[in-house]
C-alpha cells in the first residue's frame, strides 16, 4: 500500500511538471532564455489576456532584442497592472540603470545612433524625455 502511495505521489509530480511546461508564459520565458525569440513571440501573440506577467515577459524578449524603449514601455505596463510587484519594478529600475550606464549589451547600431541623434535634435524622443537617451546613444 505504501508503495502505491509513493508511486501516486511521483505521478502527481509529473502532472505538476507537465502543467508548468504547458503554461504559455513559462514556455515563452524558456524560449527567450534559449534565444528562440520568434517562437517566444508567437506564444506571446497567442495570449489574449495581457496580464502584468505577460508585459514582463514581452519586455524580456525586447531586452534580448536590445529594443530598450519597447522593453521600458512593457515594464511600465507590467508595473501599472501590478503596482506591488517588486520583480517588475526591479526590472524597470535595472533597465533604466543599464541604459544610463550605456552597457554594451544595450548598444545600438550606428544607423540607429544617427536616427536617435536626429530625434534628439528635435527633442521628441521618449528616451530623451526619460533622461536615458544619453546612456543609449550619447545624445
């Protein structure tokens, strides 16, 4: 009898693992970590309810693509949806710090720098308004 209970408990763990694997946001995060960004985006696009966690995962994908401004927008939406979620607030703070410090993993191409510089001349860039343009492109 005890052997059957152990077997049932083990099978229950398998079911829990399968549930985690079928959660779309968890799958998308795993794909992002594996740099399978197109597959992760397809999963995100298939989700109709855009929760705070959805915006957070979308931001992680944008960060991998070095799309800083889009990532910032998604993190702001995540924080707005769940203002008490420290993970989202910390991620937004970290993104701002990285942009201000101009870390290499946030670098943009020379073409993008030219476009950003033109935008900065017109003072219409959201990054400039947030005070992070200097960290991104030196503008």
